[in-house]
């Protein structure tokens, strides 16, 4: 019995000791990042000196070169590129659009959707049919849709607390709207921007065409523009809409994932990835989406080094290329891992903006989730309350097939869709402390994953 | 035994039923606010049409008149004013300040602290002695301080997760710095602004003089200005600093708390207060501090009415006057309650900005806290995880003596001190969804307090 009690005590003491060591280290990580992080200045460079980084653009290539150099300057053990071929879509000249109501022309802000074809050089002018969803469209039928421009005007649901759920509930209009409308003979589509805000910023984003269906041009319209057009349509269903865009898809281009690595001291063959995507849309500076996630990921490894933490496992900061319109970087990274027989224990992605941290979504087995959720008491003091089943991230998604446990960093989502895919996703929209707290939260999770496995 | 089982079942069922009813009502409250709240437009009016509202100013009086009218328009059962006499400090002409380093003059942004005396009309020019705290100052002694301007340059600690803790750890420099320096013969004080950000915005705020100590002028300096001055001092300890301000304290002025009320249907004599403070500093528009809290408080009552919720107890939205430099409204409100023998069950204050909700701080007995904390499962789905012992709010503080349980609404604190008491605390800094979620969170708590008491 005495032995049992002693054993129980030892186990208890070891547990307490581990928790104490962990909590001390996590405090040190937050202190290091909040006192000394250069991540905000890195983001300033990436967004203001390099700027937009759409796949295949000169900006994307500059970002590859610069982040490679940046990670080399941090003295990581290895920094390397992974070649991937990426779609190369270009917007061309700024779009023009107006509502023609009798003799009155009212300009409205639009942006071609990524992947869309151009209009004819002189633009398209046609009557407009407004719908909220595909069912409504199909019920109208070809008779009423043929020759017209379809306005998709279903707003993101403002009552969803997590705005990403509201986004998921509306984004089919952007992704498949052109195809569904073309099936019924429409000549173009205009999609209400994906935001709960009412403003003048069109939100671009990717769309797809289905094979065997005519390719018709698709553009987003600002929410204020959509509201105006809808109001005018109620007054005059015969009004017309004009828009012109001359975007095009060029041949695939060569690009790269950028990877920085700290070699593990005990289990160098077990890899933990922390990453974001380096490409961005072309309208703003890709500050929240996803310059923040990239700079945070590099900061995770920098802070570890600065604190003299020698990870047991190999840590990799990965700047994925082409999340926005192809996911070639994410797919290529997983292919490379598979080909090289690499074991990826876990991957953490930050691609929901540089906002104040709320938690992590987990994709893994119930046992793996439970283990990660047992760390809640260590993370809750830093505002990380929402740790549980959720989504990982687009770029790390393909790693799931290798048995990798995925973690999606979950910052507060309220402001994200004010910026997402617009011209105002700029450096000024990111708060230094919020960015740093995100990096520290990711570093704390990576530390626990490295210490305790899954 | 059967009876016992039946009883247990009934109790269980009642409990479940209550929780279900509560959760349904809370969901309705959030939906109402997120779909229909006019609070953001109200805030636009208060900040952009009325603007700054320092106690005793024309703006403060306009805000009293307008919020009274606004609450009357909502059809509340009773709207009334409570007269209070308030301090009346005015800034006067914009301050001037520069560092004189040899022949070179470098202008720096300063703002007189609220309550400070003016400099002589021609300003003050003197050598500068820099300290981090009062102990360092006293150790220097009168020999080194006499005739000089003291620069208080201890930053807010960036490693505090809750920025209000960092503020509490630094604000003694602003509150008592002039008195401590004057005791040793200083001729003026310059205080590093209360923010973790590095920028060019001086943060004003209140300061006090002690009786029997000379009244020397006190101003805040932007954090960039403080860093510059400190750097130049290291290069040339003999440099001088010049500043001029012509603020003054006028006789106390008549002002008002504004109160709107929905009468309770079952216990009209038990009152639940929800409030913010209507006055603001004079530099910005008082958007986060505390236009947000005021508009949210009115929204709580509006949403209740819109949903047809008939509270059992009397609900009051209170716009307190003079939180910033006297607390006369908060003190006056409690005095009035005491005089009229009013029973105040609970008071909820929102005065930490219109940011995304995190929880509520509670001031009450352990039993009262435990009861409120038992509502966590109902509030956590809305991001309200931090519910426990904490602070209430300055304005509702005096109600504690009447046994009122105090609740401080706790939004995320990361961005608050970017704006606090500066010229950039403007409407544009407030996010619509974050403001509304705050109002809905307060309404959910008020609903639970009304339903279940404490």
C-alpha cells in the first residue's frame, strides 16, 4: 500500500511538475513575443514594400525571395524552396460597371472574380434578374434567365457568431454562380460581396467553371452596390446593368513554397508544421489574408530560438503558395512529404486573420483531440478558450491523408470579412498586439505538441 | 420512492426547461440585435454630430438632451434627468512643446492632463530629469529635481494579457506625478502616454493635486515623443524642454445623468441598472470611451421591448455624467438611490470599449458570483468565457455600498489603449458587429438577472 501511495504521489508530482514547467515556458514564450517580436515590422515590409502577391505575379516571386532570405537571417537550420506550378490569372485594367436606369447611369464598384473570363472588349449590357439562391434561379427557369445578367444577392447571415460559418453559407454564389446561371443562358453574373458590412468595397475571390457549360464573366459587387441595384430593380425591373472586365488566365507559372526548419534534437524525423499562405489576392496588400499567418509562423520559430528552446521534433515554418486560387502549394507540400516518406505529426495553420486569439480548431481522432484539449488549462489564461473539433486550414488539409493532426488557429472572427479579398486588406488594419498574441498562441501550441506528442 | 423519483424528475425537467427557455430567449436577443440594432447609427450621431463631451461643455449638454430624446423615442416607461454639479476644466488653446537640443528645436506632441493648471503665458523651459517611478524620483532628491521638468517614462507592461492591468500599473505617473515632483521642487511634469503602442498621439486623462503642494503644470507626451526625448537626454543631459498650455478650471457646472426605465411587471421596486458614461475627454469623439457603452445600454432596453420581453424587475439604462474627471454622476446616482430607498439588485457597466465580448467581471459575495457563474453554459456559445471575480465599473462602483452586485462588461482589451483619451477615439475605430455583440451580451446578462435574481 505504501508503495502504491508513493507511486501515486510520484505520478501526481510528475504531472504537476510537467504542468508547472509547461506553464512557465508558455509564459516565457508570450513574454518573448510581446517584448521582442519583429513580426509586425516584417508584416509592414511584406505588405507595404512587396504588396499584393497573387500566384504567378512579380509580387509573389518577391515574397518567395524575401521570406527565404528572412528565414535564413534567423539562422534556422535549413531553409529551402519547393517548386510548384500555379495558375496565373490576371485582372487587367480596372473594371467598369454601372446601372442604367432610363437615361441615368449610376456607377457601382465591382471586381472580377478570380478565374473569371473577360467580358467582350466593349463590355456587356443586359437586363438583370435578382435571386437569393440556386433554387430560386432554377425555379425562374431558362425563359426568364436567358440573355440576362444574374444578380446573386443573398447576404451573409449576420446572426452567425462565427463569421466563417456565415461565409460558408453564402460563398456558393461566388464559387458556382456563373455555372448555374450559364446553364440557363445567362450572359454574366454579379455576386454580392462576401461580408456582413455595408460598404463600397467589392470582395474578389475564386470561382470555378464546370466543363460543358458556357464560360460567362463573373464579378463581385460591393454590398452597397448590391443594395442599390436591388432597390432600383424593384422600382424598374427593366433597367440594365453594364460591366466590362478584361481579366485572363495565362499559362501556369512556376512558383514555390518556402520552408524554414529547426531540426529536432530527439526525434528529428517527426515534423511539426506551422504555416500560412504567402500568396494573396491582388486588390489590397494581403495583410490579414495571409501575410499575418506567414509572419506569425516565422515568429514561432524565431521565438523558440531566442528562448533557447531546443525542440525534440523538427519544426517547420511553411509559407504555402497559391491557397487563393488553386491550393497547389498545399497539395504539393503533402505530395513532397509522401514521396520523401516524411512523418508529419501535426500541422498548425493561421489563415483567419491577425486578430485577437480565441483558440484552435482540431482535426484528428477523438483521442488526439482529447489530448490537445487537456492542455486547455495551460492556454485559457491567454484567452484561448475555444479548443476542440473544428477546421484546420486549406493548405494543411492535404496532410490529413498522411495521418497528420491538423490545427486551425482561431482568432476572433468579427472583423475578418471587413477586409477579406478587398482593397482595404492593408497593413493598417492589423493591430500589433493582436498579431503578436496570435504568434505567441501558435508557439505555445507548437511547444506543447513538441513536448508531449499526440 | 416513486414520489421521490417523480419529484427529482420534475426538478430536473424544470431545470432543463428553464435552461432551454433561457437559451432560446438569449438566441432571440442576439438575433434581434445583430439583425436590427440601430446602436451603430446612434453612435455615429453621438460621435460625429455631437462629438466630444467633456463635463461642463456644450457637447456634454447636447448629449444629455439628445440621449433623453432618444430614449423617449424608444417608448421607455420613464425617462428622466438627475442633476449633478460637475467639475468644469477647459483645455484652452492647443498646447505647444519642443525639445531644445543646442540650437535645434524638435516639436513633440503633448496634451495637458485634465485638471492641470496652465503654464505661465509664455510657457516653461527647463532641463529635464527622466524617471521610471516615484522611488527613483525620491532617490534623486530635491537637489537634482529642483527647477526641472520631470519626465515620467515608465511604459505600460506589454506582457500583461489584460491591458487594463498594464494601465493600472502605470497610471500613478499620470495621477500623482505632478504632486510627487512638486514636493521636490520640479516646475512641471511630462508623462509618457498610457498605451503600449508607439505612436504620435498624446493620451490625456485626469490628474490630482494634493493640498499643501505647489500646483505645477502636467502634460502627457506621445510614446514616440517620450522615446525621442529619452534618447536625446542620453546624448545630452543638459538639453531643455519647452511647453505651453493654457488650460483652466472654471467653477463647477450643472449637468445631468440621463435615465431611461422599463417598469418591472412583478417586482417593480427591484432595479437592474445597465449603463455607461456620457461624458468623454475633449480630444476625440469619445467613441470607445464611452459612447459605445451608452449606446449599448440603450440598445439593451430597446431590444427587450422589440422582443416583447416584459421584465419582472425594473430595468434602467443610465448615462452617467462625469466619469472622466470627478465621478459626480456615479456618486450622485447612488446618493439618489439611497435617499429614495431604492433597491438596486444589480448594475452592469460597459466602459472598456466597444470591442468583441469576452465576459463579465463580478463584484459581489461568493454566493452571488457562483450564481452568475452558473450561467456560463448559456453565455459561452457567444464567446463569453471569462465570467468571474473582477471589476465592475467606476460609475456603478458607489452602488456597492447599497449591496448592489456589480458587473463589468469585459470586451477584448488589446486595442483599447490605442484609442483611450486620444484624438483618434473616433467613430471609425468602432466595429459595428463588435459593438452589437457587446450590447447583445449585456442584454443576455440583464435578462438572466431579471429572470433569476441573485
